[in-house]
């Protein structure tokens, strides 16, 4: 597989993350992580697929009128090291609000991804919230 193919596959992983989370397919979302993968943000941290899914169920509202969200990822930088890669990117979350679309949060992802059985997975995904508005989450672990 070429470097370009690996980078395309990693970008696809980042896109799947957004679509699955926005569509509330949290079991499939958690499967984007390695068995011992970690998701962490100011709102909590979880390691392992079951724990990641549970944490996101506690945080993310079911999509519907007033609770829809769209995750956007941009400025993706990928540094490959064989079957591992470091990925940095910016993200923004747009959500429904009474006044129309609102930016809930913007920040950066710092990721370690690994290739396992020919598929790229998150080993760790750390979110840093650089700009935060009203996130529209069900609960937050910290402010």
C-alpha cells in the first residue's frame, strides 16, 4: 500500500468518526477505536470500545429537532510511521439552536492511529477545546 493510500484511509477514518457520531451510531463509532483505544476531552475520558460508547451515550443527545449536530474536520496533518501514524487536525461542531445553526465548539484533535488487520483505527483521540460555546451536550464532566 502506498503512502497516499494510507493517508486516504486515515482521512476516511476521520470522516467516519464524524458521520457515525452525528448519526448516533455509537456502537459503530466505538468500533473505530482499537480494543484498548482511548477517547479523551474536557468532558471525560474512556478506554476500550464499550467504555467509549457508554461515555458518548451519556454526553451526546439523540439527534432530532433542536439536538442535531454536525462535526467538521479540517487541516489534517498525517505523519506516517509504518503501521502507526500521528494525526493533527482542527474540528468544529455546529448544532441546532433556537436562533439557527450555532458553533458549539472548535478545537483540535491529536490522534494516534494504528493499522490493525489492514484497517486504520484510533489508538488515542484527544480533543482540545480552543473555542467553546453552548455545546448542547446532555452532561459535562468538567467545564
